[in-house]
């Protein structure tokens, strides 16, 4: 029994790391990588210009952090869209399933690697605001910042895993990729804190993990102590775990269904 | 010398493909329930920023700017659709072999985007106007639709130039449209006036039709004299026409190179 569990854990880990490493190599040549990254400095300039023009430089932190969160979500949408269907079209899915690795964890591992794009996007946003407007964002609580960034990346990858299965099960990937950007930026409070929304909208927004991430990341740049940090981290963890569980189970269900229909290699 | 009838026929032939592609891309349900909702959310996103940082005048400024920004983003989907004959449909060799004037054909080929953008942008402006107490008279609404249509079509001419380059580098089609969209959003007066930026950027922004289209719509909303709105509209159309002429040359150059046997149709 113990040996079986150890083997199972090993399978999950192997799947995750194989996916992670594979994606790092693959991303270098993919247009989606540059698509997700290239807009970050422009968005930083756009949002910084709003703050400076309206005399609200006290909100500059919002302008620097938002492009990174937007890049993470753009990457989630771009990369998850065809992650499973591409394996299906090029006949790789059957081979992957025959191997002893966990396919759902492989997908999650690949999407976690995509989240590495958050780091260069933050760097570009940070430098753009600094060079163009002389605003070099301070980080007063580096521990909170690093923790929030890590959990946000994992939660985004988890949400992308759920999306990847949704794309292949029911929805047209392109429509969803084009549609789910701004509704999530709005509800996720990436620039306007959801606490400023009307009560009913704030309630809905709190179900979007980005609303907790954005609050934490902004608070980490402020000199005041971070309020309710525990609650924010817990909610981020909970929503991320729920997305991951949903995503992994959806992929398992899809594979089961495709096996039944003999449709593993079909589109 | 190309006759007007031939040019019109090429545009009409392109439009046949445009309609078929649009139907394949969207159903009524996905266009209304997904795309239109996304555009309204985009404008709401920026309106909330305006509400957070400024007064009600600034919110109105941002609503119009953000809606026109969404118009640019949708129209720039021309960058992708200009590559589909090469990448997805595989019909580019047939087009290159035909006696069609490519610039006019491609003007018809992606025209679904500015037409769709006209509706989504207008709906977004009017929807957000409702939430932020911005009122329009019936005459203003008609003129708004007209100005948005002209701004969309002029921006489309600019997007065709981007499309002519995307045809050569189809892998970069989305990167090109994203960069151009966000550049226009940043520097052409959508959320801050153009004169906020350094002179060189201001000068470059004057070449973009949307800069003038925005001035026209804001003039209409603010009750500016008709002559002033007309001047801004004329500038929108003039800059659109200049980009269209450039796109004719670039598409012709692409096809000429392809007929000489370069990799475009390989």
C-alpha cells in the first residue's frame, strides 16, 4: 500500500516536472510568449499616465502591479487554449497516456512554467514606470510580495488548467481567449480595488482569486502593515486549490470520455 | 489603370470571404453573449479607473476613450485575418495567380471587423453613459454612430497596413496587432490628452486616424460647434485615406514578390 502511494506520488511529480521543463524549452520559440510579454511596458505607461495626469501619484503602485497580473492572465488564456488539442492533433496524446506519467499533472506543470513570464513582465512594468515617470516602486514587505506572487502564479496556472480542459470539452478556444480578458481584469480588481465596487459586485469579485492577489501585492508596496494578510493568503490558496481540483478532474473526465469514444487522436 | 468597377468587384469579392469568416468566427450567441460583453467590460474597466482617480468630466473622457480603444483593438484583428489565406485557408496561391488588385480585395476581406467594432463601440459608449449619467439626444446618437463608423473605417485602413506586414510574417500577427493597439491606446488621446506626451509622440499620434476620430466624438459629446467636429472628422478620413493608399502599395508589393516566386506562396 505504502509502495503504491509512493509510486503514485512519483508519477504525479514526474508529470509535473516533465511538463515544466518541456514548456520552458517550448516557450522560447512560441509567439504566445512574446504576445503575453510585449504589452506589459505599454500598459504600465498607460496606467501611469492616468495616475500622473489626474494627480493621483499615490496610486502609482496600482499602475505598476496591474500589467504583471494582466500578463499572467493573458499567458493563461494564450497557452491553455490549445494545450490539450495540440497534443491530440499531432498524435502525442496517446503516447503520453501510455507513459507512466500523470497527464493532468503534465498539463499543470506546463502551465506553471508559463507563469514564469510574470517575472519579466513585472521587471518591464517596473522599469518603464521608473524610466518614463521616475517612479521606482518600493517594496516594503518583500516576504508578502514574494509569497503573493508565488501563490498568484500557482493559482493562475490552476485556473488555466481548468480552462484547458474546458476548451477541449465544450468551448471554442478562440472565442474564450478573446472574451475572458477584461471581464477577469475588472472582477479581479487588478487596478481598481474591488473594495471600491458596489457591495453586490464586490461579492462576485471575491470569488476571483486575482482580487485577493492584487490587494496583497499592492499592500506589500505600502509602508503600513499588511492588514488581514492571513485571510488573503488563505483565500488565494483556497481558490487556487479549487481551480486545480476542478481542472485536474475535468482532464481525467475528458480522457475517460475520449477513451470510451475511441477519440483520443481525433479532433 | 484600374477601373472603379474592377475595384468595386474586388472589394465585393473580399467581402464574400469576410462574411463567411465572420459567420465561422461568431454565432449571434457568442457575438452578443461573449464578445459584446467583453467590450462593455473593457470600457467599464477603464471607466472604473477614471472614477477612482478623477471627477465626472474625466470619467466621460475615459468612457469615450476606452470605447474607441476597444474599437482599435477589434479593427486590428485585420492583422490576423490578412494572414488566413496563407495560413489556414491555403488560398493565397490562387489569389496571387488571379488578376485581382490585392489592396482592394483585402479592403473587402476583413471589413467585418470595423463594422462589428462600430456596433460594439457604440453600444459600449451608450451602456456606460447610462451608468455614469452621461446623456445623449437622439440626434447625437445618430451622429455618434456615424462618427464611430467613420473612425472605425479609417482605423481599418491603418490596420490594413499592419495586415500587409502580418501577411509576410504570419507568426507575429497577434504580436503586431497587440503592440499597435496598445501604442495607439497609450499615445493617441484615449485616457490622457495627446499633449500629455513629448512633442515627437504627439506628432506621430497625428498620423493615426483614431486621434482625430476621438476628438470628433468628444466634440460631439461636449457640444462643440459643428464646424469643429467636421474638421476633426475630415482629418480622420484624410489620414485613413493616406493609410489606405499605402496599404494598396504594400499589398501590391507582396503579390508582385509572390509572383516572382518568393516564399509567400511557397
